[in-house]
C-alpha cells in the first residue's frame, strides 16, 4: 500500500510563511469537500472514463488474450507512440521490470525486449531498427494512436511498416497490433484493410489518463507484468479516494496541499523526487498528466487565469548533487514530493573493507537501501531547515499493486485540482496550434494559409545569430 506523509509541509516543520497551519487546512477543507463531491458525482455518472478502467473486465480480457497470442512467438516488441501513448508504457516497464531487462537472454526475460519509440529523432529509430536486424521476423510492432494522424507516430509507422513488408512479404500484417479507435479513424481503417490485430483506445479517456487501458496494459502484459495486480492496486485506491474526509483520503490531502502551495504559499513549482531509479519514469508520466491537465489560460467562465503548477522531475540521491543547492538557497517557490520505498526489489551490502580509514569505516557492512533512505531523510531535513516544504509518498514496495495505486491516486488528484482551480482538466487546447503548425510546415493539404503565416519564422535572421 502507498501512503501520503505531509508533516514536513506543515507550519510546525517549516514555519507559518511557507508551511500549512491548521487554519490553512481548515480553510481548504471547505473547498475540498465540494470539489470531492463533484468529482465523485462525475465518477458515478460514468463521465470520467479513467475511473472505470481498474474494473473494466472487457479491456483486461482483450489484452490478456492478445498477449497470449503473441508472447510465445515474439522476441522483441516495438511500441510506436508519443505522449500518453508512450509515457505510461515506459513508466510501467521501468518500475516493474529489472533495469537490465533488455540485456537479459530471451529465456531469462520471460517476455520480449521492449523498445518504446516516443520521438521522431531519426537516430533513435535508425539505431533501434538496426539493432533488431534479423529479429524483425519475431518482432511485434504496437502502433498506438487514437486517430492515426498524429504526425510523429504516423511517420514512424510508415517507416516500420515498409521495413516489415520488405522483410516479411505478405505476412507483414501479422506482426502489427494497432491500438486505436474501435470504430473509426485513419489507423482503424488501415488496420481493417490490411488485417492487423486491434486493441481499443477508450473513446472517453484522454491519452494522459490511458495507461490503465489497453494503451499501457498490452506492452506490460507482453513483458510479464501482472496486470491483474496493477489494476487491483488502482481499484483499491479508487475505494480510498471515495472517502469524503480530507485527511483520510490521500488524493484529497495531496490536492489540498498542492492547491495551498500554489494559491497561498507562493509555490508554483512542484518537484517529484523519487528515491528509486525504478520510479523515475513515473515522475515523467506525472509531468505530462500535471502539465497538460492543469496548465490552462482560462477558467470555466472564460476568464484569463493562466493556471497550472509546473511539474519538475528530480532523482534522489543523484540530484542532491545537482539541484538541492537551488532548492535550498534559490527562490522558495517549490513544493517537493518525495517518492520513498520501504523495501526495494533487491538490496546490496557494502563489504567490510577500509575499516581503518576514518572517512569510510562507517560504510562497512551497511546496506545500500539504508544509505539511500538516509540520503532521503537528510535531504528532507535540510530542506526543512531552509523552510522548504515537502511531502512524501511512501511505497511499501515497488509492485504492480502499489504502482496501480499511485497511478489512480494522481489521476484523481488531478481531477480534484481541476475543480479547485475551476479549469477544464481534460482538454489541451494549447497543444493543437503546434500540431497544426507542424502539418503546415510538412506541406499537409489544407494548411497553406498557416504555412504562409509561419514562413517568417523559417528564415534565419543573421542579425540575431551570435
């Protein structure tokens, strides 16, 4: 089970200017209660599609059947997607499989090597495809796109599809699974025409909320992750978030602290700092969820508010040596969210060596988990001394269950923050202009006028070149 610990965000720990006093919590509770009631009403009415995913037996069965079909004859899996169609896949793999998973033997892994190509960097695609080489015949390509018209994913897919055609001939379609709209869209039409296996992208779930759908579950199941336990953890957290009492509901309490940090304490920057390399990519997943959901120019009344805490990723203990100087002595504008692991997947003991060296003797026979835990507590203490607030999300262990809990908790927290900030947490209007501009620059039909508007930006002005 995961738990939220917030003592070091209180006024007792960091002072009344930067920490939360009982009056602050009492005041925000008056806002959390109606916000929670609103979100719960939306959940119960089926208006928040992500909330139904932990208990969706149909999606679970479809994913497991597809994995059973392909896992025995697949040595490598390539996921083509971007944003919400990739970050969750990466996060699950990083958290729940060994760091060296792709370096293990085919027999030792228990699933295919996984390559998630979440960018159109030509070197990334070239190097991956070159590595696969003759293994293309046993490679499964999972292209993920609701419409099929996302430029980055479409370009990757066109390249990989052609490569499969050259190597496999008429049977190339048997090595492609399209995760897309179940009824319509460009990718759906291509998949139907060419005979790809298909999994659905839920019509009522935005990409950044889709990791517990076939979008994220399929690659996880293929790579041996227990998706039943992942979904069970999410379902357990769903029950906990139904509690209307703020201090008994980790999502409500986290939303309250984050809301007060932004609106009352001058903390618009929210750093997630896992003390585990396995959880680092969950912080990347959080960054998209938080930024795309809460970064909004206008509120629901159409008034300009420019809302949105900025999500930042750090890694403990690595970034104690690169960022903590700023966090302690720079602007006091950050809330730190630590991710702490009580029991790591494995542990290592330092050998009993250099016991006669004063500067090293204390490390002899110590476990690395103890050292990492001490680093976290030391950082927490140092920040508190500098009146910098922090909270901790404690994982009893890194398991599919606890990762499922974390994902659902942050999704529900995001919904609550949308209510507290009075913004729409489920759209992303500012993303569209960049997409359209890309279409124009690439010569897509119908975007000529925009291409003309962009043209001045394409000219290199040497007056401004140093």
